[in-house]
C-alpha cells in the first residue's frame, strides 16, 4: 500500500504487479487516490531499507532523488480510481521492490509502495 509522507504529498491504494502467461506484465493500482501535483510520474525503484528509514526520519520527508536505476513507467494518469500501467518485458523485476509517485517538475517524492 502507498505510504503518506506529508498531508500535502499523499496517496492511498494497493499496488499489485502481475505477469501474464504471454510474458506481458503490468502494475495494477486499486482503491487509489492521491493529492494532485505537477509532473507526477510512476517509477519502479530499488529503494533500500536504509532509504526507507531516512525518508521516514527526515524533517522534510520525500527528499529522495531519482537514480539511473529507477525505471519510469508512465505519467500518473488519474488521481483517483483503479488503473493499470504496462511494465516493459525487458525490465528485471528482481531489481525493484517499490513503486514511486514522483514529481519530476519539483524533484520530490509524493508517495511510495513497497512489495
């Protein structure tokens, strides 16, 4: 489920990663709602336990900068409702343990969900 970092940068909902018999994969977000923001995009990320701890301990949570390892899926389409996003077949899913909602305009993490 998504984690709320601050009241102004929050999201709720459940995330599931599906792999289809034909090899296609997609990220399913359900019961979703988020505070709208500029340039919100979804990324797969390999956040570590240390990065999670730092996000939750900081005075200004959300000060996470994207890395070259983070994989852009798509712009966030809607701020409410169920939605699906295709995950590239060539993406090594063993490298990722979270999905981020990140503002590329503000360089600011809005929310994340780990699996």
